[in-house]
């Protein structure tokens, strides 16, 4: 199951926990999900904030260069 499918099946509190776990877990579609969550103005605000935190602690330049 893809991480996005798992994310969509969760309630708001579980979505926050899942996004937090992405700091440590690696899924093929992890970055796509994080970017979609941040862009979705209808998503639970705390989930969007946590997604921004994940991006804040990573080396964005490395990810962009690898794509």
C-alpha cells in the first residue's frame, strides 16, 4: 500500500502522527505526499504544519538535485 493511501484512510490526529513518522521512514512517494499536504488548503492545519516541519529538517537541495 502506498503512503498516500494510508494517509487518506486516517483521521486528523492519526494523519499528524503519520506525517511525523515520515521524518524517519522512507517511502517511494513520501515527498509527493508531503508536498500535496502542504498545498491542500482544505487539509487539517496541524497536518500541514507537521509536513512543513519535515521539509524544514531535510536537505532540500539534495532532494531537488536527485530528481
